[in-house]
């Protein structure tokens, strides 16, 4: 079975071809236009998707060395995401499928982040260990922070979530306070590796159950910087590495406190991370360390399957295909689609 996956939920236009569970191509066109604005501008994102989608799909088909007639179904991201961006991918998927006379499959982007763990890079990849059910997945991305109890490929329950900012926003918004360009997450990661994580202390929220909150951290960092720059106007420049290391440690501590609590509560020792923020070197290291301490089996996605990509949409599409879940031609995107 060959599936074309299409992802256009935020600011990356991506198309991928999967043959059974093996990825044959995964093309991604990022959008530089947003850098100047310090965040994604929805209107500009839709326009860029519109320009990128055809060449990206064409490249995915060519690089997979297949013909478009070989495709059995088209999977697309229905949501969650920016409506204008989702409309481009959804409309394209519908028209192309109509032209090829093949079915369409709607995919939840957050399912995609979790199921990225099941992508093979070479046929019948046996060396790669995949999570076994049930497992717990900490999905940390630009718009979400979820502790997901994954019972089966398409049977997932969000048992904890953020009540305000996502982990990615915690990175990006605090990075902005430090004067770093968007998206600041990867830069905090880079500077954190050169700094002392215990140099500064930031507040951690009190949240019930397995839930998160990151807006308090942002205010805390703002006040901290205002206070310190009064004493030394170049405080940030003089302490950038230490601030980033301390900030990153705080965010990771917050994430892992609840993750550990959830694994104990559900008595599960198969633990995965997913989403753009799971590219963070500190989070990856911490998962391995906690795994050794708490006897977890841990799963970390390859970098290219952490941030938005169509390979994860294609593999999720495959599981829907096997279940016979096809979408109607009148399907429309949903910005706030829930798991
Ligand atoms: P969602 O999946 O919730 O709709 P999204 O698709 O926009 O959101 P992703 O592409 O999965 O989000 O992730 C983007 C986020 O990941 C950004 O906030 C970015 O700063 C963050 N990120 C990427 N790499 C790193 C890193 N190394 N360290 C910290 N954060 C990172
Ligand atoms: Fe995403």
C-alpha cells in the first residue's frame, strides 16, 4: 500500500510517500517569511502553503521513484492547526484524490506526532525498537503539551495537558524576552549546552493531576530580567548561556515531574516523547536518564520526525487505511480538532 501524506497545519508545507511502513520520501518546505515578525503570521502562512504545495508534492513523488498512479490513498492533516493553512492541504488532497480516483484519509496532527515512532526508514526494519502498547507519550510541540496514554495506534487518550502556554511557547516566548529570534527553542537548546543549569532559579507552577502551566514561568523570567538589567544593563549578554541552561532545566523539570507521576499512576514503563520540542537535547538526555533510573523502556524520535513533517501523517494514514477509515469528499478542516 502506497500512501501520500500531506501536512500543512502551521508553517511547514510537507509531503511524504510511504510504502507499507517504509518512508520513501519526506519533503519539507519551511517558511522564512515569519522570522521578521517574531512568530507565525497566519495569512502569510496560507499564501506560502499555496505556493509550496505543488512543488513539494511533486518532489515527494519523484524522490520516492514512483508514479502518481501508484498511490493508493491520500492522507492529509485535518487539524488542529491554523485554519487557512489547513484549507490549503485539505483542498489539495481532495482535488488530487479526485483526479486520481483514490480515497482520502483525514489525520489528526497530534496522532501524527505520536505515531512518528512507527515510521521505518528501511524496509522491514527489525533493528528499530518501537513502543509496545500501552505506552505513555509526552507530546511537546509549538501548540501542545500533552501526556497521552496510547492504547493502540488510533486509540489515544490525553490524560494531562497545559492550561495555558505549550512547552514550545515557553521556549519561544522566553527566548523572545532574551532578544533571540523566532523560533527561539533551538537557540535556547544551543546556549544551554554551554551554561550552568543551576545558575538561576525560576518558579515552577502548582498544577493538579497531570496538567501543566507555563505562563507563570514567562512572567517570572520577565520580572527577573527587569530586576537584573537594572543592576547590569548587559545582564543578558553577560549571562546568556547560564540563563538558557537554567530556563531549559526548569522547563524540563516541570515536564518530567508530571510525566513520572503519570507513569506511576498508570503503571506503565514504555515511555516516548514526540513533537517539535522533543528535538531538545536536554529533554532527550533526561528521558534516557530517567529511563535508566525508573526502569522505563524509552523511545526518542529521529530529529526529522520531531518537528512537523508529512511522514508522520502518511504513517497515521496507513493505520486508518488498514481500519477502513476514509473521509468523505465534503470533509473540511478543523482548527481545534481534539485527539
Ligand atoms: P503543534 O504540533 O502543537 O500544532 P507545531 O506543529 O507548530 O505545533 P512543532 O513543529 O511540532 O510545533 O514544534 C515547533 C516547536 O518546537 C517550536 O516551539 C520550537 O521552538 C520547538 N523546538 C524545536 N527544536 C527545539 C529544541 N531543540 N529545543 C527546544 N524547542 C525546540
Ligand atoms: Fe506539530
